C-alpha cells in the first residue's frame, strides 16, 4: 500500500484537499492529512471546519511516497509561509513524488522545482511560475511532479495520483465507483 501526506493549512480550497483524500483512500492508499498550523483544526477557504489527522511535524515521512499541496488563495499563502512544507517539498522532489493543485504549484515554482519542467496552475497564478513551461492543461505530469490547474481538475488530478500510486486497475475501480468516465 502506498502512503500519501497532504498538507492542510487555514484557507485551503476544501474540495481540492478532500477530493484528493477521498479518491486516494478509495483506491487503498494510506492518506495522512497533516496540519501545518500547529493545531489539528483547520478553517477552509469557505469557512468549513476540518480536522487534520496529525500535525505535519509528527508524520513519519520515511515511509511516505508523496507529499501533496492543495490550493486555495489563503491556503497557498499559508503553505508557502511554512518552512517545514518547503523543506519537505524539496526532499520529496529529490527522490519521491510531489503534487500540487490550483495556486499551490506556485510554491513549487518558488523553490525552483519547476525550472525547465512542464506544469499547470490556476490561470491567475501563471505569473508566479517562473522557469516552468506552462501547459494550461487540467493535469500535467513531468517526472515526479504532478500539477493540477484548479478545482475543476480535482478529480482528474486525484485519479492521476491514484494511477501513480496504485495503478491502472485502481483508477478503473475508483472511476466506476464515482461514475466518472476515464
């Protein structure tokens, strides 16, 4: 079984975060929702109270295969302020997987992780993607980095992560279960 860590911060776009968690768990991936706020309670971009599984600093990252950054304007700002998140993205980009959706790919760009790579991002953040070759596609994979454009791409983004972590049969099973054509 694969293991994913998704970072939640106040202001995250709840649908981007929770859709990824939901579909990965349906596929059998162990998903840990890790709060970067210093407390487990998170307030989403639309005022929904969420609770993380653990604090980010309490996760065993050695056994994780991927770290994931959901978007949301304020959520992205809060993730970007976290030196812990930036450090983990750098570490995982070196030999594991990193994924980000909506505004969050701009964090990867700010770290230089998208230099010379193809990526996608919410259109309002394209100017914050120096060094990246923008595809404007819903989902873009370049090596071990996966980016998603926005909330409308959350299901394809999550299914791409299912494919990478659990394989094609898991994608078919999850897609059938949610009546999403692939």
